[in-house]
C-alpha cells in the first residue's frame, strides 16, 4: 500500500547567521547558506510557505577599528563588504527571500522596538550598572578568566590577548532565565540539535548564568539605546534581533514569527551559545515565540588543516565553482559563448553544493577534499545519474521513436512511498536535517534503476520481439528519472531544470499547499516527446582532473601549494577495536612495512562477487551485512564497514572483489563474516574496488 504523510501546510522560516563583514564569503559561510537554501527548497516542495533569510552584521568595535585603520568611514567600509556577500550567493545558486543589513533603517528601528518591548513587559530585565572585565574584540564577546588561556589572558579562538574594559553599561537579567531555559530544553528536546551540542548547552546553563552586559559607551558604531544615546547596543543583542526585525515590514511576514510557524536557525557551533542561550532568553523576556530549532553544524577543514583566515580566503568557493564549471561544460562558439559561460558557472556551483551537502554529515566536522570532489562528481553524478538519463533516452530514441511508451510501468520495481524505499527515506532525511543521507537515498534510486536496465536488458527484449516488455521497461525508467528530477531540485536546481527539459517536462514549480514530493508512482504521460541533449554531467578524465586540481589547489602565503589530503588505501573489514590499524593509517606512497614472498600473495584467493542483498547491521553505524554470490551453491555472508559511504540498496547488483579464503570472523549474536571486500579511502568516502565487463561471479582474479 502506498503511503503519503498526512500534513497540513505550515509556515517555515530558515535563517543563516548574519555574517560579519570584516571577512569575505568563504567555504564556511557558503556551507551554511547553501544548506539553508536547500532546506527552504525542500519545504517548498512539500507545499509549505517557506522563507529564507541571510544578511550581514555590520556594527561593533572590531569593524569601527578596521575601518579606521583603512582610513575610511565605517559606513563606507560596511557598504563595500556587505555588497560582496549579496553578490556571492546567486553565483552559488542561492536565492534568499530577504537579505538584511544591521545598518539598514528597518533593522535599527526594529532593534530599538525589541529593546522597548522588553522594557515594557519586564522592566526589571534591563537595568543600568557598570561593567568591568575582559573583552575579546575578535569575538565581540565578554570573557571570564576561566574561559581564557593563561598566562596572558589569551582568547582560545583568536590566540590574542583580550582587553580589560570598564564602563557604564546596561545589563540584561540573564540569571532570571536559567530555570526557564532548562525547562524549555527539557520539554523541547529537538530545540538544540544535534544532541551533542544540546548537551553542551545544557551543561553550560546548569553551571549558572550571570547577567549580561548589553550596551557599550567606549565606541559609537552601533544602534543607540532608546532614551540613552550615549550607549550603543552590544553587538550580539543588535545582531540576534535581525531574525525578528526582518519580518516586521508587513502583516504577512509577521506571521512567520508566531507559535504556529516553524523557525529554524542554522549556525556554526562556535556561535551556538548566543543562539541557544541569550537569544531565547531575550525572546522570553519580550514575550515572543521561540524558534523551533537551533541547529549547529560543524567546522570544515581542508586537507585536515583548520581553516585559518589566509587558507579560508584561498579556498574560494566562487573560484572553485567557476573553474569546475569551465571543466565540465563543453566550449561553444560565439554568439552562444555568454550563455555557455552562465551554464558553466551554474554547473560548477551545483557541484560545490552537491559536494558540501553530500560529503559532510550535517552537524559534524568535515574535511573539504578537492580530489574527492572530482571523484564524487564522476561517480555519483556522471557515471550514475547522468549515465542513467543518457542511456534511457538513447534507448527511447532507438526503440520507442523518442517518445514515452504507453505500456504500463513495472509494478514490482519500486515501492516509492513505503518505509525503506529511497523516495520515502530521502524525505525523512530532509526532515531530520540530514542532506547527506537524502542525497545518498536519491542516488540509491538511480543506482537501482541502472541495475534494472542491466537486469531487464530492453535491447535483448527488442531483438526478441517483446515490444510491450520494452515499453514497460523504458516507461518505468522514465518514471524513475521524473521522480529523481524533483528529488535533486533542492540541491541541483539548474540540473533539475535541464534534466526535466530532456524528459519533455516543465520546471519544478512548488506551490503553497500542494504536495510536490514524488511519493506516488506517477506514470509518465504516454506519447510525450523526449528531448535528448548533451550529457547532464560530463565526466572529467584523469588529465582533466589533474589540470583542474592544479588550478584549484590553494596556495600558502609563500606561494607553495597547500598539500591536499591523502587518501589511505584500505581493505574493508570492520574494525576490531578502537585502536588505529596501521594498514588503514598508511597513505599512498607509504613504504610497505614488510615485503612478502610471491607464494604468500598467491595464497590469497581473490574472486569476483555479485552483491545480491545488503542491509544495515542493527546498532552498528559503520557495518553492512551483504549476501555475495561467488558462484557457490549459496551466497556468502560478508560483514563490511561500508555504511558511512553506501546506502544498502546502492550496492545490490555491484560486482566486487572478494578475499574468498579469509578465515571466518564472528561478530556476536550469530553474525559471522565469510570474506572481505576491497576498497580505498576513509570510512566516510570509500571507493569500492569493482569489476567491469562480463566476468561471472566466482571468477578468480589473476
């Protein structure tokens, strides 16, 4: 029975942090903003009235000093820097509904109104006093000595001494909200995600909250405190209110901030405390609804290295998008050159979007690997989805006159809207803020369709004269492609558009109140004319990949390339303990610890295996249980550490290399592995060793 989630349309409001304009758009800010754009698009598909906000944070002592050091007025400095962020996002296919600047009159008026709202409802929550303590200009944050590195009172993030400040200040009675916050965390366990971050915040609040200084008098680049213009608002009080002030322009927008709306803040883990402690306390005091979720994602590294400011600037996502786009879009002659350049830029942007959301588990730290980006593009998009589209349309041109056949679809191929099926699991992953899993499920559907083509062999059916069966196979495949064209839209909007054009379909056009996620097994309209075009995802050959990586590899300050991450060579066997296996730790080019005689190697029995079934091992995040056909009377059970890289369905039908004479290994509760698969790479992005061609299961490798 097909299922469809019963849900009413809701208002959905997703925000990024407003970015501090002393920096340029970089990989980290792009990551958050791409994720917000994708989540908003997904919710639009579900029929929600979805809205996305981003913008720039333009006040504070740090910016005032930096502008002064450059010899320009702060207003001119922030105008120039904010424009870079506004211009960057369209280049990455990001389409926010609103872009707010904290220097805009609407925000200044809104922040003042928010302050006055607190004073009107809880007059004692804001009081005047004197502040004396340590202040980090880089963090724009007050610090306690316990938070600083000693000796020297060093900020642990910026590695610079903090400043001692003493000045009159308004305070917010944060201590009053210690218990209300803890109560809210208890009653709304999904308020802070992921759970590890929630635990950190709960521990911090349980340690006791002190009242918070929320104004400054030692500089004036900020929003004046209502009724006392000698004070300007503390930059974090000013900045946090942007999520609310951006909605105060119309009655329709105000509805996005009420108890019936779903408000989601996406933030980096370094600013979680401001969003999960200070901001909800301010909202409680102002008697306003709290956001439903504050989701803190991890940090990105490059080649295992922390993104210093110089490296962050060198790993430029806009440059990566442009260069990648030029590498994969074919050159065309004028006058079409301008259009080709635009297509190339969009194509490259969508590769960046795909890599960031597919390769990194949202919420965890992740490493940005340019070489892995090329490999994943070729494997997932070029050889999987792109190949499926090209071969299906090619077969339709040859066998059905380039039109959708009228024969019924195969009823046994997909269970689209049932738990466990890729369409269903992908929607659940988007709901759980797991874009990496949503994309894995989407590609699993494409993989299964490629296996279906090979298994059903429509060319052979045509040769045998089984025309109706040919029509069923191809119409089934076109239905799968139609569904995938919708499922990729949150991350790959331009490629979705081109894919649908080739399928003879119009663009994805979400409508408020209308379910757009492809839960149902819609049969493609018979007779629709197909429009095959150039490859959707042209693959990059080895020479092209080498040239592309040479262009993209960032340069250190001295001009030398920053070394890319190494890819270890591994055999996929589950870890037996928490210790590091030296075979897994050695990278390419590492010297072999011990030479072995030829006779020893010859004793290893390597055979071709065909994966016929695959499932996750309960309570084991890394393990999959596979049934592998080795040409024996029964398929072998092999347990492998593949779960972080592969969805079980994506492995069915794959030809793999198996160490067939390995001693059995027990995993408890009757689970025994009878062999080992070969692969390379770290556990979260493994490349499985496989066999192309017609080799039969059980064939011995020589």
